[in-house]
C-alpha cells in the first residue's frame, strides 16, 4: 500500500527553492487554497506532508513529483544490512564535531559566525570545463560587441548546468573546480551537513578533510590513519570494514591550498586511497587553474557563477538572518540599477562582501572605485590571509602593488583596442615585458618565458582576476575589473586628453566615472570633457540652430517645467531626440533627471523601467513593478486592523498574482507607450512655435545628436560624483550644457 505522506529528497528541496525563486513565489504564497502556509513550509523544507498536497504543490511549481520525492532513483529492494550498525556508530560519534566544523561559516569581516543552512544557496555545476572549449572571441561575445556595448556578461552560454547535489548523485568520484570564492568549500560543508542529518545519503558516514591540514600534520599519517583520528577511533579494522563496504562520503577540500613541498605526498595518498576504497563516494575541490594533476577516475566539473535567481535567493537569506527584509529589497533594487556592481555579485565571495558593505549604511559607497578596490583587495590578499593560507610565491618581486600595476597595464592596452578576450601567448608577452622592466629582473630569455607563464597561472589560480574562457583565451573575470584597472592606469599615466577622445563611445563611460572617482580633484578633466562635447556639433549650422531654438524654447516654458535651466533644456532635447530617432521618449529623460533630482518625480518618469524597455526586458519590468506593489500592499495589511481594507487588499493581491505573461505584454503594447505618430502629435501640440521639421535630419546628423546627448549625460554624471570640483567651475559647466557655441561665448 502506498504511503499517505511524501517528503522531498535533498535534490528535490533544492529544485523547489530554485522553482520558487524563478516564479517569484514565497513559501506562503505557494500554499494558496491547497493547504496552510505551515504545510507549504514543511513541503519546502523536505518534511513529510500529505501525498495529495505534495503532488499538487509540485504541479504548481511545474516539477515532477516523483523526481522531487526521489522515488524514481530508489530501488524497491534496497535493504539495510548489518553494516548500518557500524555506520550509525560512526555517525553518532562524529555528529557534534561535524556540526561545529561545517555547520557555520565566518568569512571576510563578519563579526560573528552565521549558520550555513541560514544562507546556503544551491550551486549549479557545469559538466564541461569552460577553459577546455575551443571557441573564438566572436563566439564568446554572445550578447554584445566591442564596438557597441552597454554591459554584457563575459561568460558566453556554456550549456545547461545541473544542481550540485545532482552532480554528486550522478558521479561517484567528482573533482569540483571553480574560481576563488566560487563556493566550493561551502558546498562541501553543505554536503557534510546534509549527510549527517540524514537528508542526503543517510547510509554513509561523511568524512570532511581539509587537505592542507592533512598535509601539514606533524605525524605525517597516511590517509586511513588520518581518517582514524577524524573518527576518533583506533579500531583500524572497523574503519577498513566501513570503507570496504563503501559506506563513506569522502569530502576532500582545497587541493590547491596544499603547499608545493607537500603536494607529492598528498597526491600519492589520494591516488592510493581512492583506488583501494573505490566503493565509496569521493568529492574533491580545487581552484580551476591550479588543477594540473590528473585523477583518471575522477570526473571534472565546474561551479558556475551565480545567476540572478541565486543572487536574489542568497540576499533574501542573508538579510533574513539579520532580520532586515526591507534592506534586502533595496539591496536587490540597487544591484539592478548598477550593472557593474551586479556583475561582481555573481561571485559568492564578492556577493558576501557586498552584503557586508550594504549592512552598515543601507547603500553602496558613492565612490565606486573604493568598492572595486576593496573587491580587488579581497581577491589579491584578504581571502587567503583570513583562512591562514600561505601560497607559494611564483615570482617574489611581484608585490601587491606590482600585481595591480601589471593588471592595470594589461587592462588599458586591451580596453583601448576593444579586446575583451586575449590569447594566452599575448598575455604572457605583456607579463614578460612588465617583468623585464622590474629592478633586478633576470635577462635570461628562457627564465623570463617560464616566469610569465607562471605569473599568469598564479593570478588566475590564486586570485581569480583572469579567467580562461576557452582554450588559451583569457579575459578579466568581470568586465567591472577590466574597467577599474583601465581607469587606474589612465590616472597613473595622466592620459586624460586621450580619454576624452572616447567620450561618444558608451563602452568607455564607466571608465570615465571611475577616473573621476580615483582622482583627488577632477576640475581639469571636467573642463576638457566640456570642450570636447562642444566641438561635436561645432561644424553643423543646422544643429547649432536647433540648440539655439531649444535654449530659447525653454525660457518661454520654464515656469511650466519648474526645474533648473540645464534640466529644462535637457527635457526639451530629450523630446526632440525621441522624435528624431523615433524611440520611446522616457529613455531620453535621464540627463534631465541627473541635472535636477526632482524631474523624475514631477514628470512621473521611471528610468529603471525605461532602461528595461531599452534592454528588451519589458515583461519582467512590469512583473517587477507588480512585485513591488504586492510588497507595499502586504506592508499596509500588517499596519492596520481595518477588516474592510484587508479584504480590498486581498482582492488586489489575488488579481496581481493571476495576471499572465500574455496579459502583461498586452498591457504594455496597448496602454503603456503611444505609437510614434501619437508621440509626435502630442509633442508638437506641446511645443511652442516649432520651427524645425525634425524628420529632415540626415542619418549622420541623427547619430551626432545621439552622441551629443550621451556625452552630456556622462559629463553630468561625472559632475554628480562624490568628488572635489570647485563649485564655481561646476556651475559654469552646468550653465553651458546643451547651449550652442554662440550662447556659450556670451557667458
């Protein structure tokens, strides 16, 4: 007779969590009319619930209930044999020690440990190593190009990943590779806790071994002796019996952390032990670029970066553990509004850093370069120092500053040429040239050749700032770091005139902002930026007349605009640009909003929504707006006892939750944005004495108008940074924004 209750297996629990995040559901909302919220929470935690409810909730999440329950993976004739007494004996003995060792984590500047289960976010695994792919740069640039780029993800599509627990179930011997801070150790600790608690492979004894500690043991034991110490058991035969029966989950953490003097001993031990006790499950971790050793019986897989769902899930758990749900929502909103920071959040280690930074002030630092420098410091030194790891120095003359100088030089050279992916031999050549110029450097060509290769591998393996994206093709791990080091080199060389030549190229705009952040005083840079901008339309009399018309038009209507002069001109320029380019008008209001913070509120402009429209993420933008509204409604309910209001809010929430993607698209198409002709008619009715036939501009003039707008936008953003600029200089530049040359000369 079938059991009346079911529970999710460990991989099922992870799939449920992933499905909830993907669908934007909470555990309470999942309940609906099918069950109570308490039952829904039990289902999500992997506890037993009524079979009928279990199946319904799985269907609601579009999940296969048999797979979630782990029924398909179980054999009907599995029997518990006598060896389980031995298993239970060892499990009971190590449980307190394992819970203490693996049940919490404390990294970076955390003031106290945090429970692993409180913040653990499921990791995804790629079954094909990124660096083994034979791809060209054009194939890696899946979502952008060097010539026309806003932001893009440097990691091209690499195949569908699988859940970490599924990978462990699938392969009996697994080598998990990943960048520094990718979450490898955390995943291994999670496996150990899941196993000892009976939620994953309860017939096995989890044996968690830090390979660095094993290698540095004074007694120099072999692996089976070390396991005896771990199990607090001197009964060697009992341990051998456990291993012979295959009842151990051997978790070997941090092969890359073993010192070079100890590595041969450790490798021999792992080879010998894994071949002798092959019936057991083995999972080993190593930094991806440090894995130069071949374990024929181990399947190599790679931990992926966090995606947006995983970032949201981690942030939700982190701030819930701090009992600060409001801060979590603001954290995610600000991440979405600042793509360079969001890129860093794909690294679990840097995501924790961002959460810690955000905790203190409820915001990210106004000076972004400080945040990026902190991230670089974590990868270059703090991450290993905090865990008491001393790595072998491949080239001892490369101090921290030397490494940063090297990275800056490479970043600037490659960014100038639009090279985001560089050949290994070109990278090694640049490293070799840098080393040659160091004091006391070797003059031996062969030695320099070896040094350059070793330095590259060292930076990749130890710090994760370079990543091998395909076979012998490298990039910076994040575009944010590429931009940051480029800006650092520009400040070092003081090559500002060369920088302003790129003012119309949007891929350089983040570099402009970082250069301003890095300089103690940016007056001279702001001045030459303004001079370059004024020259963009200098030779076109028709466009100069357009600027003159806009400046005069604003003064006629400034009372209605009710904002400062530069912002008023920016509003009119944005309207004109919308007509000329036949684009959605809200996208071109950003300059006005930067120049006057009240514009967005006065004119009901949603710039985040506009950016999403520009990026083609329309439906998700509307869905996000509804999600924010739902949170506000929930907050209203929590603050009032008015039953009538509760009833109205419930109806509205139900209505919001029932809107389909098709409905959202229809709403967008029909109600949100007028057609181009409607837009033209509305603007032409509004504008006074419109003397221009906007459609008569040439394609070249249209492009010039767009470049002029973008250049003014980046200048305005630079002026708004938390930097030192003389107020008189700042005001003089703002007063001259979007004015024709003839009017500027009168100022």
